[in-house]
C-alpha cells in the first residue's frame, strides 16, 4: 500500500510537526517502501492462529503497592532543555484541557 | 430543583446524557512505578524516570490498581472480564511526557454494570458501559511567557467509569455523581476529593424531539464538583434548545464549562473522529482475573449506602431523611452503627451525630474519620440523655468537651460529673422552683389561666434559668401545668 502525502500531513498534524512539501514527499516515499517491506508478513498463512499482542506468554505481572523514593528534583531536571529549578518549561501552550 | 424539573417537562426536546467519570485510585504509589500519589507537595517531587517515560524504563502494574478497579466493578454490578489488556493511546500534549497514555481500548477490566439513582419520586437504573484503568496526566501551569510542567500527578492510577446515555436531566447527573461518589468512598477505591481533582467528569449531551433521531452531541470536559456538573448540564441543554428553536445548526464540539461565569465555550469543533493510533501496550502483560480473585475481592465489599439506609429505617426506625444524612459519610455512619448497635437509643445517637458532632467536626476542620471519640462514648452519652440523667443542652456541652484535648479519653459520665451537668429530676425540688417562678410572674400565670396556653413556655424558660439549665424540662412542663390548674 502506498502511503500518500495526505496521510503524512495528517500524521504530522497529530504529532504537531511542521513539514515542507519536499519533506512530506520524501517521507511518503520512504514510508511506502517500509510499509511494503513490512507488508510481506501479511502474506503468511495465519488461518486458525490466535492474534498475538505480546512476544512473551506472561500474564498479570504486578508489583505491590509500595512507595519508593522518587528521583531528586535536580537530577530529574538535569537533562531538560529548559527548566526553572522546580519544573520543566515549554514554549507557552494554549490550554486545550 | 422543582423549577428545573418543570422547565424540562415543558420543553419539546428530550435530553440524552452520558457521563465519563475519572476517579483517582486510593493507592499509595502510582500505577506503574513506586512514586508517591500524595496530593500537592513541591512541584515534580514525586517523579521518577519511570513516570516520565525515559528510555530504558519499564512500567510495572500496581496490583492494587487492578484490585480497586475490580472492586468498583463489583460494587457497580459489572461483569469482570477474565482477560483484559492495556493499550497505548497516543496524543501529543506537554502534560503527557511519553506521548501516549496507557489506557484500555477494547478489553477493559469491567463491563455491563448498572447503578441505581434517585429520580423524581422513584429510582432509575443507569447503565455502566465499562470501567477501565489508565494513568493520569501531569499538570500544566500557564505563565506569561512559557508553560511549566508539574508531573506529580502524572501516572497516578485512575479508573474511568463510562455510563450509558441513560440520564435525561441535570438532576439525574447530580444524583448519578452523588451515588457514584458514595460507592467509591464506601469501597475505599477513591478518596473522591473533588476539590483536589480526584473525581471529575466529562458530560456528553444531545437533545432531540420525541420520535426523531438523536441530535448532535457535545462533550463538556473536566467538571469537578457535583453542583458544577448539574449547572453545566442545565446550561448546555438550554443552549442546544435555543440554537435549534432559532433554526440553527449544532456542531459536534468539545466545550469547557466556566463555573464562575456560569457558561460554557467551545474548546474545539470536531471535524474528524479523534485518531489516537491505539495499539496494545507491549510492556505490560495482559491482566487475567480469576474467579477466585473475584470472590476474594467481593468478600471485601462493605455494605453499600443504599442498603445501610434501608437497614436504618427498618431496624432503628429512622426517617428516610435522617438515614440519608447519616450515610453521606461512611465514618459518621460507622459511628452511628457502633453506638446504636451497642443498644443506645438510635434516634438520640442520630441527632447527636447530625447535630453537635457534625457541627464541631466542621468547626475544628476535622474529617469525620478523625472524630476524637468512638461509638462506645457516643452510646454512653445517648444513654445518659435517654435515661433523663442529662438534658439535651447538657449533652451538647458534653459533646463539645469530647472534642477538647484536656478531656481526651474521658467518658461522657466522667465529664457530666466533673462539670456538674446532671439533670435535676428531683420532683420536690423542681416543684419548689416552679412554685417560686409562678409566684414571681403573676401576669404570665394569669395569661395561661386565661387560655393563652403558649404562655407556659415563658415559665418553663424561667425555671430552666433558675436551675442553670439543669432542670428536666419535661418534668418542669408537667409540674407547671399541675400548679397552674384552675
């Protein structure tokens, strides 16, 4: 299945990424190739095979409700592109709720 | 409320309302990591690489979150799915550092339940479509130049309870939220502190004329009080009616309610269906709940508020109103159960709790769980009142003292003795007092004898005053009537 420029624009919109026309075209071309490659899997005979969502056969893997210390804030913020010592800063966003 | 009912009845439109309620789970730690869920605290002080979704971290599901979801499901008459799964819901917004929210799409933990709510003079059953577990988002603080992200609340466990569109009025919405809140509190699944955002709802509303297809639906986001939910519903129904009556067209839209201004406005108009590119969360293994686990959780369910109210009416003869007030809070209701269960007069226990105890808790700013005495102290106090050993005003005073640290651990009997609050029921002493009061107030006595029967209350008041509030008012009343007989 070929991925169109429109699909690329829609996904870029959801991811809030701006693309030039050339970029959109290039991604459509590249992703179409990847899609074709991965699409080979669809040719396999899967009649009677239950859908698998996980690569391991485990279930109900839980932890107990126990509190453990969080990361010190200085460490937490250390790699942030921008912070004010107590929180991460981003360019001003409109409140979409 | 009566007015709104009349207005709804007079409208040619019918409203169809469904709610999505988010309740923060009362776990100690977050849903996929061990960070604290305590409300508040310094910004970003309850955060780790796990809840930030840093590369290399793996989520590990909190067992308690699953148990609470099952518990809520059982309390809401749901079917518990033996096999369910978590999915990633993708969207990009700064309050969600991972770029996706871990939620559940097609295999939620609970499905197909119901909740009974008060509706008019009767009850109404509202269907529960599903209950699933998911994680909360962080908080954004909008500044003048930038936006700050506080992830303390991020990745706290939530359940989302999705109702069927079975409600039709603002009163239904209020009653549903009230009933749901009660059940979540009684089961201990959520602390339901709406002012802290731990219980909030989105309201879906459409209107249509009888016999016509359903109308265009709008969604109002994040209502965080019962009264706001009710007011917002009333407003939106009216707004949609007005648009249609004036020949306008409704758009499918997401709205925000402004509780201060009492109106809503459009956040976004939905042109396309939301696209979240859901897929199964590969890092969290499927959730399998066995019949044995369901049985164990069912055994922990407490008596629900509705059943309590019925028991209070039948066993203790309380009015529906009193039973309703008592069961609003589980701790107060437990206190009543302990006291009345110990054989103390039930109505007196109820009056003490709804009156002085509730008032004093309010004044001291104490949550009912922290009342400084237990049901046995309350039973003793109610018994003293019941036996006529103290008056009801003295009982008020004793209750006040029970809240004072200097009386901590003292029994009501000890307080009555120490403060000399015992009621005077000695008939000859009281008769003497009454005789004196009648002699001192010849005009009032004459009024009474002349037929103004209510004049007696002034005389009772005088005797109570003379006895410093300790006379048994019932006896005083009887003695005065005897003395004043023509």
